[in-house]
């Protein structure tokens, strides 16, 4: 299986909620998108490192989750 490449395509700030979000698109499938929260007011030079932390946190959460049928 090949390694997926996620391209960071955006950083947005919700001033009212004091939250920031980074947006990704899969390089090999642009229909796959992901948005994750990053520290509020994140400067541009820290996007990649903070985006990696958010992806890793989501990965850990998903790998530890339990799947159930309704």
C-alpha cells in the first residue's frame, strides 16, 4: 500500500469562537477532504507541525474507538 499524501489547502480562523482549522485534500483523490482544529491564531510558519499533531491525535482516537451497529 502506498503512502497517502495530504496537501494542506487552507487555514481558517473563527474569530467569534476563537478556533482555527486546517483543511487537507488527498493528493491522489481530491474528493477526499479533512478539516481539523489547530491552536487558535496559528502563524503560517507553524501550520505543518500543528497539522501533523492534529492528524496524529485523530489517528489515535480512531484506532482506539469501538465500532457498533445501531
